[in-house]
C-alpha cells in the first residue's frame, strides 16, 4: 500500500509539472530544468539507501550539484517543503568532487568533474545522476538525456548495486536504456 502511495505521489507531482509546462509561462531552459528536477525528485523517492545512510528519521536527504547553478536553484525551489520518504531535502552547490561524499545524491552537470566525482563516491551509498553525455558509460548510475525534445534517462545498474543502493524496478521499466 505504501508503495502505491509513493507512485501516486510521484505521478501527481509530474502531472502538476506538466500543467505548468503546458501553460507556457516558463522559458524552454526553465521548463527543461523543471523536468530534470522532477526526475531527480522522483529518483529520490524510488531509491532505497542502506539503513546507515539515514541514522535517524530526521536526517535530511542531501542532494549536491556539481556545476549548473540554475539546475540547483530550480531543484531548491521545486523541493521546498517537500520530502522523499520522510526525509526533507538539503541542497548543496558543490565546489568539487571531495564534497560529494557527504551527499545521498550527487547531480553532475560539469563533464570535467565526472571522473573525479565518480572515483570519490565509488562504492559509497551515493546515487550519482549525470546531466552530461556519456555519464553512465563513464560509470555513473543514472544519466539524464534528451530524446528529441523529450528529457529521459538511462540506468547503469552495476554501480548502484556495488554501492548498496536499491533501484525500484519501476525505474527499469521507464528508463530509455538499462545497462547491467
């Protein structure tokens, strides 16, 4: 029952986002960022971290952004007052790879930082999401990508399993591509 409510909540959030996009009140770049934010928000709800990742019920879900300040700003705005599985969001703009270890999710938007971030969090329970080409091929867990005018994503299952992160099976069904 709890899983059904999570899925329903995710879909309601995406429908609300769609309504905003249909009104045409935001620019193309802003709307693309909002779609990416919706993906990251829903990833947070559909991922299961090891118990030790959240020592208490009040532990916040730390999301770090490497590069692309507008995406970090949009995510901050989109998640204000929201939570993922009972954990409030705490957003960080990271200066480099070393800061990534303190996050539950790291969104990499600077291709020049990809290798350093992935090496820093390798084997740790940190969900890596890339907003750059070739992110999953480089060893990232989830790569946001464009399919024409549509934003979608691909999964790389092996690094998440190595890190002890469980991906909800629904993610495999809706991903554009899944790499094992």
